[in-house]
C-alpha cells in the first residue's frame, strides 16, 4: 500500500529534494503541495515548486499559502538582513527551467481544511517542512482538523541549539507563534525531525556520485543541489566539506523507512514565542515527572545511508 501525503513547504534546495522524493517514490502518493513564505518569499517558493515538478515531469496541484507569519509582520530579523552574504546558499530561484505549470489559484489553508475534513483526510499524512504558518492557520480556522490529521511530520527545531540563533532553528524562528499553535493543537501522532537528526544524516559527495550513476532527472538534479549545499554550507570556507544536511527530505525518508530514525524521545514539545535570545527555541521536555503530556516524538539521530537508499529508490523508479 502507498502512503498518501500532502507536503507543505517553502521551496529551497532541500525542499526540492523532498518534493522529488515524495513525487517519485513508488511507496508514496503525493496528493498536493502547499507553499509558504520561508526560505524565500511566497512568490519564489511557489515558483520554485513549479520548476521542480516540471523538471521531473509530474503533475501535482500546487497551492500558494501564507505570505507572512501568522502574527508578526515579518521575521524577527528581516530576510535581506539575515541572508546578507549567504545568497548562494539559499537562492531565490532554483536552477531549473522556467515553469510551464501554474499554481491552482486556491489558497493553501482552504485546501488543507477541505482535504482533512473530507473522507480522504484521515488517510493522508501531512508533512510540513517550512514555517508552520499554513498549518497553524488551518488549525485555528477549523479546530476539528486536529482530530482529522492522522499523522504530522515536521522538519523544525533543535534540542538546545539552533542554526539561525544560538537557540532556534529557522522554521520555528520564522513563525514561533504558528509553531506554538501546532504543538498545542492536540494532533495525535506528531514526529519532529529537528536539526539534531538532520545533521546526523548528511548526504555526502559519495552519495551524489551514486545519484549521478542513476542518471534520471531527479537523481541528477539532487546531486547538483546537494553538491551546491556542501560547497556553500556554513563552515565550507574553512576547508572542503564532504557532506551537508538536506533537512526536509529526511521527513520523506522517514515515511518510507522509519528505521532511518535511529534514536528519538517522546516528549512534551513547546516553542518559545518571546525572549530576546530564545524566540523560536524548541523546548523538549522528556522528564518522566513532567506535568505536561507528551505531544510529539522527537528524532535525535538518523542514518545517512538509509536516507540515501530511499532517495535512490525514488529516483530509480
């Protein structure tokens, strides 16, 4: 049986790999893609998504969503300030031909509500690999969705560290209020793939050689994007890196091969919405005596070779 999913993303290069894996793996059925403001502005995340699906020759509905965070007018630090000097790592426009496909014209939040209230909803996993604005807006507008979403897989957060600040990962930092809404909604099955797990399973130049040998559009495109991530990842200026995390695609691998996650904790997860140094920080409370109920499973370690196996299976199909 295949796993049905909707992918909510802010398409940069790691989202692009996730899209291709979800669209091409024989054990997955990607029903729709919803886009959100994040890595790049909404216009670009939507355009990049269309470029990716056209490049691999699939037809999947694409629905644009939130152009800004749920409550805040902008990021805690505006994007142009945050990304200054790092434009090559997070490109506004991915290196694919101009898209032929167009977005649906329907709002992503409306699509999520309609789908999860339909008969097909309780059979569809929701995978959210960008800021959680669309998901939070849907849950706020229609609280019944929390009981209708059978499983939510999130790329976001980190346990005790961050990549955009000392304490916060980018997706949660961009829209901490949205993340807080999602974790408090009561969805029964939540898997979080934070930086702890994604950095533990980086894709290497050797994995890229393997993708190149497969030779399909998805495989070659993934090789090019992963190599670009390796070459431009923070730290690459201190010497040639052999590998880099491809965060969002790990969520897709976990749907096909749960054993890609090699260590996790069940915990009460909350996200800080205030604090000069802690906004967007994910708090993972796995104490046995915690007064808070566990609301998520948090991945801590992952296997890079299993991750690469899943991608290879998708691109060879």
